[in-house]
C-alpha cells in the first residue's frame, strides 16, 4: 500500500535529505539553463571569503556619471555615464600569499574562443601582472557547451600577440590541451581555486 503525505515525501524524509535533493536539482538546473557566468563567479568569491579561503573581489568599473534621475526619494537612476579610463581585468585578490588577477569571458562559439573578446589594454595589464610574479589567468565559459576552463594568461598573450599570422580565435582543441577544465557545482559554483592550485603545482615542477 502506498501512502501519500502532505509534503509529498514519506515520514523518514528528513531535512538533510531534502537539502541534498535541492542542491542536486540546483546543480542540474545550473548546467541545463546555462549560468550567468559573472554572477556565478561573484557567488564563488563570496563563498571563498566566507570560509576564509581567499579574498577576491570584482573590480569596480571606472565610470563618470553625467546625468542622474530620482524617480523616488529613495531611488536613483543613472541616465548617462561614460568610462573614465579603460578597464583592466575583472577580478583581483589574494590567495595563499599569491596575488590573483583574472578576466572572465563567455562565448556561444562551440569550436573556438574569439580574440575579439579581449582588448589590447587588458593584454598589456596581464603582461604587467606576470612581470610582478602575479598569478594571472582567464576563466573561459563556453555557454553552449556548458564548459569552463582556467587558462594561463601567458598562453593567451602568446596567441594574441601572434594572431596576425594565425586565426582570430583560440581553438578549443588548444584550450583542452593546455588549460585546466573546471566543473561547476553548487558551492562554490565555479571552483576555480582548485585550478589555481593545479597551476601552482605545475609551476613548482618546472
């Protein structure tokens, strides 16, 4: 005999089981619907800070506000603004005594990552960080494939500087061979520090 329960679950179904199922559902939906990449990284950084693992923040965009409207006393709406200067990379912070500086990029392309997603001033900034021994990288999100990669900025810079003699994109085959794949999960949503650890271990061996 099968009994139906008011909450749709048998009596032995406890809160821990419920939480695990909810996390599994969120993880599945997260992959199926495609994530808002930046939001996922921001939540991951919050998780890392809350657990004293790393201190990483998104850099503020250098905007000059020109016009603001106040539709309500408690609310302001920016109507006009412009960039005061070219932005560098998206994120920076500290992890295990290392300075981290990285960019997050997304594409719907399935076979390569277009170089048009990067700008000269960002490449120059990465080069400067590398000269100062910073850990500089790019998080690449292939939204159509639901795949994420940690790519060392040195490889990106090498291809970028030589792009006049090559294609205008980085083939996914090259990324698969040289980058570290990151598998999204519930918490942190983008566990990129695990890739940073692998990167540091590889550098120690060279």
